[in-house]
């Protein structure tokens, strides 16, 4: 798999999974917020390269 694709998918997991874990009571508020922030920044840097077809 290409690097931008892997990073974009990992970023997507980092933005969705913490909310589910917080709702289930497995993580605290600040952990969820920091993880989602990292995932969001990673998504906005990796997703355009993946969708554009970067790293061919």
C-alpha cells in the first residue's frame, strides 16, 4: 500500500475510534481530544495526497 493511503486511513481511525472509546468509558476526555486532534491534523495532510494520487 502507498504511504499517503495508510496515513489517511490511520488518521480516520484516530478521529473515529476515540469517540467510541470515550462513549464506552474506556478513555478520558483529554485523551480523546488530543487523539482526535492528532488524527484531524494527520487527515488534512495525508488525505489530499492520497486522493490526488501522490507517491506513485
